[in-house]
């Protein structure tokens, strides 16, 4: 009999990309996949391989604002009843949550309806929604060996890695091309929704401090917010640099694979893709995050020797330009970091998670 899975994820790439990777793995095994998420999925989930996409009401509570908290609670309650109807209709064998508050209604509904559930945590620190749901989940899958916030749930914890999209698997086939003394320097800079502006403001000044002979060799790919494009384009033109700038690159995994060095935030998907593809990076964790999850993610690559980390607070342009100059002058450091990063990659993470999901569904005995 065909097995049915309901995947649920917050509507950002960091939550949807690993869900998408699991969806592909389960479809190959004959499963029918459905997705429950929020309205933001129209940006990242347009090519999600689901038989249906269910938009579930949700909201993010705020302990600092009682009014927002009450409104969020009411919307989550509405989402809970909507999720119960979805589960009654689809009759999934299992529900798998990938973090974010849009997962709360479906995961709670699964628990109260006796449907087994699995949480996947992309970051090195468990997010607030996942911490709230952990007690009721049948199992918890971790991306990194150390998962802060999961204390007390060791009996539920399995290290699967963070599933990466098929295009990342394809990009990972590209071997790292060592930097040569006179050849071009391929540099990729991206920041996601919460980082692109910082890099747009920071990177022209940093790269402008490099010797002209180095700048002439750089072939830059950089993600910029639409409203920053013109300003950044002018800045690089004044530096005489070749720069490919865009708000979004659909082929970012391949651009990472073509790079000698990547500069980016350290969100879970970014770190996982850098490791899977095996590329050296300079990581600037998002500052001010309540859980410091990006700092924890970065430490996985930094401790392995595959990346360098710079804190945004107090960061001066010469901090990053000095590091870039040193790496270009010593290309063996880049090659060694690429190999070290690759050693942390888990290209089989989607199948590892699929194995866990199938095992839970098989042992649950849920009546269809």
C-alpha cells in the first residue's frame, strides 16, 4: 500500500530546502508527499515536489508584546483545527516537521490524533518551535553532532545530517579547482534574506582595500537586495571589478562549486551546502540572534579547518580584506580548507532521514 507523508516547514529556504530534499528521497521510494506551510512558500517552494501544498494559518508569538502574543495564539489555534482537517483528509502515515512556527499546528494535530511525527533540526541549536514540539515528537533528527537545546531527549535523537537539494548533489560532483598564481579568483558572496544588505554595504569597501593586481583577477558573484543593486554595481564599477550581481541566483549551488572562496552567513542550509560541495568560506554569523544558532553552525566548519569566522560586531573593512589577501597569497590554505569542509559534508543525509521516517511509520501501526 502507498505510504503518505505530510511534511511541514516554515516558509523560508532554510526550512523548505531540507524538506524538499527529503521529499525527493521519499518519492523515489514510492511515497506520496504533501506539504503544509505558510504563505511565504510561494517564494521558495514553487518547485516543491508535493502532490499538494496546504497553507496553514500560523504566527510567531512575542513574549515582549502581550497583544501580539494573544493574536498569535489565536491564529495558531485556528491553524491547529485547519491542520486536523488536513490530516483527516490526507491520512498521512507520518508527519515530519522542519522547524518554524508554521509547523506547530500540524505537529500538534498529529500528536493529538495519534499520528507518529518526526522533527528535523537544521541548526546546531534547537529552534524555539522545535523545542516546544520536542516532547510530543516520536523522534528528533539532528543536522550536527552537537544539538544544544535537545537535552533530555537523547532517547529520541538521531544524527542524520541536513538533507541538501538534488542540485547540491549535482554541484558536489565538481572538484575544487586550486587557485593559481596568475589565474582568476572566483569569489561568491551571499547573505540570504537577512544578510544581503550587510554584505552590499560592507564588501565594496573591503575589496577596495585589496591591491589592484588582486582586484583585477577577481571574478565576483554577489547576491544583493533589489534596492541595493544599482549602488553596489556603481561601487564595483569604480573599483574596476567584474561583478555578477542579482537578488537571487537559481543556480547558487553551482556558483558555490565554481568558487575559490565563499563569503556568507552561516545559516544551516549554507553551512550544509558548503560542506556537501566542499568549498572554503569566510562566515559572518547573523548577530543578535536569540539562540546564536548561526554561530553554532559556523563552529562545525571552523573547528574542522574548513572555514574562518568573523563576528559582524566591530567588523572593519580591513579585517576581511586582510584575510582575503592572506588566503590569495597562500592558495594552499584554500585547498586544505576545501578538503576539510568536504569532510564534514553528508550527501546521504536525505536517505538517512528517509530511513528514520520509514522506520517510524512502519513501527507505528497507524490505521489507514
